[in-house]
C-alpha cells in the first residue's frame, strides 16, 4: 500500500485537494473450483478490493479538502455486474471481489458522506476490452444474449461516469449503477424446455 500513500502525498504536494477519484483497476482469474489457486485468489482480491479501499483512505484528506456543502467530492468505484449476478465462468475471486466492492462502496459512502464526499459505483456489463475478450472478439454472440441486443459503447460508460461525477449525481450516495444493456435487471430467465 506504499504506492497508495505515495500517490496521495504527491497529489497533496501538487494540488492540495482532489475533486474526483475513480477506482478503475481490476483483474480476473478463471480456474476450475478444485484447481483454483490461492495466488490467483489473492491477486484478484488485492487489486479489486484492497487497493480501492486503501487508495480512498490515503486520499481521504485530499477529497475532504475539495469537498463543500455546495459541491461534494466524489469517489466512483468500478465494480462489475458479476458482483450482482452470476455468470457461467469459474471466476470465483472475481465474483467475490466485485460483490465486496459493491458493499464496500456502501460502507465507505456511509463513512465519508458527513465529510461531503459522495461514494458510488458503476457495474459494467459487456464492453469490448482486454478484460472482456468475449465482448471484444465475439460482439455479435454476446450482443445476442443482451436484452438491448448490443454490447456497451464507450459513451455508455462515459455517460454513467459523467452523471455520477457531475452535479446531477450529487444526491446519489452509496448506489451502484449497472451499465449492461439490461443483463442484470431486465433479463428473463429461460423458460422450461
């Protein structure tokens, strides 16, 4: 966590305050249940849960310095819909870490809101990326399984982030917004065959 403290010290030295922190680092690991390695578990949990917590903690003073009654500072955590619902991949630590980040968002929001720091999260669904190669390499197949019948676009994620970072999102505290084309909250379970 030395890197978190070093970054916080540098921001305070250069700026003295921080208006918005976006915790966007993430990792995944897939392996069969009986073969899932401890080092894979630890890598994912450390990056996806531990790092956002300790970076937010290290930057608390900088966020507090920027916050006011009129304009709160913001922390936006990037979670995943896999923290809300299951997918068929055996990504045990990823699912657990993103669910933990969603609940950590709520808990840290309750702690920091008296300091006029608003903490929220975004839970992306299928966006083409190195992390989501299925959406990147097989967009048509993934889109067919999405209620909106497409994968996410850059402006979908940017719009959610801009909303939460802007005055429009000042009154949203502790919530996680799914940006997933309806997968999480508008998917119908398959009927009996």
